C-alpha cells in the first residue's frame, strides 16, 4: 500500500533501485551513517542511545534513537508518521564481509522485511 500523495514513479524507482548503506564507528558510541537511495545521498552522525533528528533521502525529518543489541544495529522512531506510529528498524549482516545485510521493520506489532 502506498501513502496518499506519493507518486507511483517514486515508489517504482525506490523498489527497483539499489540501496547502499554504510555505517562507520567514529569514536566510542558515535557512528556515521551514509545512505544512498534513488541517487540521493544523506550522511548523518549519531550517538548510540541518544535521540536525535534524522533526514531521509526524501527530505523528511524524524526523531530516531540508534542502539546496538548484540550485533544488530537498531533504529527506533517514536513518531515515524507524525501521528504517533512507532517504527523499529533492525539491521543485521548476513555475511562475514559485512557486505550483505537484512533490514527488518516493525511497525507497532507487525514485523517484516
């Protein structure tokens, strides 16, 4: 299901394109995230466990808290849609080279990828 007002071409480009995500530990509990989606690159720096603002590749700003749960990097958005919807994204690597990952989304009680 596509949100109202989202052009079908944007959705098609999003699902057919490659998404590149690069995380680097800067110091201690600080990480740098570089995401490239549909030709748009956004870089952000986060402190694990501290809520901060994130801008996605479409320019939408949201509050997020990044944490590490074992070897899983987790982003929790307390108000993803501006109406109180809580979204949790977890990123787990599937190979030892850390080049292939799976991202799992949990929206309220629903989970998928």
